[in-house]
């Protein structure tokens, strides 16, 4: 059925891009709403669009249909694809829309420049734990976005985790820290599992030990109110096994390597945000 000539919005939101982050946000919204009747997806791959429709009960459409049928447009594409998307979407957008972008590193000014004057834009940096409703999403307002627009964007993201607001000039740091952050933890867990195998444990046992330990440590960090140094010192007995391990971590410069890695992610986020 064609979207042409539709009288007005009949959908709460259109998700443009059906990748991992787009699907994670879509899944959370479907769970919150109890169904996908008020949601639309724009996805270039017909096979992927059909998969999302089957999985979540959402409708699919093209860019013109999304802008006609939904007031809130969630841009969930890779930063390398944002300019092509905006060029195609711009003619269909009006200042009555709210555009929410999760494209890493892309500033609101770049999005606003491709849309009609006065269009409100909210920039968001989510992360992949949104897939299990444990995400961290950080919002920043563009030049025309009000507190009400931020409230609306926050309501979209709360079903998949926690939400914070920062000035946009902090978003590249957010991208480096929490946007890319899950990969750092996965990398560390991978190394710890390998160490368990080296010490003679079956992979499945090592994985169970480390995953539960990581989960428990995260809950303690969240709920105890104590500084990470205090929590680490509580595990570190004089002359014991933990201090021997910490000494090796310091000797190999793990702390400095992590800081350098996050700085590198920050620089890359800045690069991605520049107009090509």
C-alpha cells in the first residue's frame, strides 16, 4: 500500500536503519508499547526489512513514507552513510518533525544544515547493551531542540537502559567512553577466559566464572556507593594473590593502555563528525 497522499502522522516513530542499534531501540519500544503498530522501519535491504517486520510486527516504508506517517524520525545509520541519508530525507522533513540521531560522531549542526531551517535535532550516543535493556544513552540538544524535545527523546530511550544529558561538546568523549565501552569490557573478559584456559580450566567453566564475576562487580560498582579504588582494595589482601596480579597489570601498563585507547576512540569520533 502506498504512503502517498496520507493525511497525517499515524505512527509514533520511524526508525531509519535496521542495524543492531536500530533494532535494539525498536525492540525496546515494541516491548514498552506492547506491540509494533505505532512504529515504522526504513531499511534498504528487503530481506532485513521482512525480518524486522516478522520479529516485531512493525510496518516498513520508504523515507518519504516515514516523514509523512511519523513525526519522530530516529536516524540509526552509520556515520559514513549520514550525508547520503540526509540528502534523500531532507526534502520530506519539516520543522514539525523531531529528528533523533544515533550516528556516532555526527554533530547536530551537520544534520541541521541538510534539513529545513528550524528542524529540531537531538543527538544521542547509545551503546549495544541496549539489546538487553541495559544500555547507556546520552542526549544533547541541537540549536532548535527544546527541553520538551529532549524529554521526548529520553522517553524513547528509557525502555532500553539509562539516559543522561550532556552539552554536545562532550559527546565525542561519551562516544569514546560508553559508546565504544562495551568492546573494552568484552576484550578484557576474552583475555581473562584465555587465562583460565591456560591455567587448565575448561572454556565453559572459565567463561561462567568470568561473566558472573564481571556482572557481580558491575552491580557492586553501581549499588555500593563506593569508589572503585575502595572496592579493589577490599579484594586486595597484603601479600596475597590479588596484589600480585595488580602488580603485573601495572608493570605491563594496562592502565596507561586503556587511557590511550579511549583517547584514540575520542579522536576517531571527532574525525567521523567532520564533513567529508
